[in-house]
C-alpha cells in the first residue's frame, strides 16, 4: 500500500515546482556510516530540472556534497493543525501540510567563475519580484567569499509530492481546510515573531 494514500499524493511536477519556487529553503540530507548529515540551504531549480546550491566549505556536510553522492531533499510548504470545528461533517483532528521529497545525485561545481555566476542568479531569483538588490559578478565581497564557498548541482532522480489537504472530505470541508491553512499560517508567523523578537 502506498503511503500517504493516493489522494494525498500529488505527482504533478508543475505543482511540486511551484512549492520549490515559493519555499526554496530546502532540507538536504546525506548519510555517511549510518549517520545523517542535515543542512538547510536555499536551492534554485534550473531549467534542466537540476537544483543549484552553495554551501560553506567548512560545513562538515560539504564533504558529502560531491560527485555522484546520493542526497534526499525536502521542501516544506505551509502546514497547520486542522480542528474538527471547521468542518461541516463529523471528523477527527488532523494536521495538513505540503511537502516535496526529492532524491538526487550531486555534481560538484569547481570553477570559481561558474560558482559566482550561480550566486548572481540565485540572488536574482530570491530577490523576485521587487529586485531591490542586484548582486554583480564583479562584487568585491564575492572575491573573498568565493574561497569559502562550494558549489553543487543536484540531478533529480525521483519526485514525490505529499499534499495532505483534506482531499478525502466533502468539497465544503476541503475548502474550509484550505482557508484554515491560509489563516493559521498568517497568524502563526505573527505570533511566533512577536514572541521570539520581543
């Protein structure tokens, strides 16, 4: 039996690409000697369906992000607790979420100029849509930083979309759960930031 159930799986590549573009901070997982190495980095999806990223070369995980090593990548979309009180039918409490799980193989980017170019493109992508800042390839700070950065590409070999959004409920309950997901994510950000930053 597939898990989660088929109605919670989304195999539409376009949907998964939207998650990656909207929530580009990835959880990258490598394993060495049964020990997981986990790093959180923004990744950019290239037009050839390769993920591009950069890592501090002093991060222990950097040694595992080398040619042909296997990695698991998780992109996380919105998520929240769903109270039965929002449904029109009798239901139990649950948790809704959007996740994209990828499997891939790493290719190291060694050329300093190529790494700089990908850093410029990554910044342009992350600055979208307002583009208030533009990183240029001749930026003097990049000349120093490039000595501490390792670049890599990840060839995606497997895609899994896990979109648990109350699809097994009535159309009205599914719509209510969607609105709850939007509302709770907005509220949670505000509460969290007020509690942490005060």
